[in-house]
């Protein structure tokens, strides 16, 4: 298990807690007949991410319940979102499901990471500016 973060390598990181929670979520959804491209992409993230211990990763990795400040590099504006489980998603409260394209793209990122997301208007490029983790 990887125990320290190299903040500049651009990889995706998941805490042990998030990996276990998301693995169980994917399994439950597949067992209940839900099978979508979004779910398959989440499975890919789970298998390719580097796993880190929860200790010491607070405010360093976008995890479930993280509040993230993103900069849209295409339009030079900022957004703040909280990454949540699918049933907790609420656009008005800026709670983004981890199954939404922006949610999957944020998951496991670190401050300074730049990533592209396909949104209804096309592709957009974002940079993670700040991460605040809810207490667990």
C-alpha cells in the first residue's frame, strides 16, 4: 500500500475508506441491475488509482464529502463543489455525485491537478485550487 503522496505526479489517489466504500457501492449497483458507462468508468478509476492510508491525506486528496474549489481554465472562473454519493447529489446545493462526469473527474485529484471533463457545452479544463475535507 502506498503510504505517502507525491503531489506532482498527477496520478489518481483514493483513501482506503473511499476505495472500500466505492467498491461496495459499485457491487451493489451492479447486483441491482444498474449498468452504465458512468459506473464502468468508476470501476476503472477504482482499479487504476493508487491507494493511500486515510491518515495524513486530509485536505490533500479529493475524497467523498470533500469540498473542492475548481478553476475553469477555459473561462477563467471558479466553482465550489462537494463530492457526494449518488443519492446525495443536489445541484442547488452544489453537491456533485461521484457518478456525474465532473464528480468522477475530481475524485482522487490533488491540489494543482489539471483535468478535462466533457460537459453539455463540450470539453472544459479545470484545475484543483483547494480541497477541504469534511470530518469523518
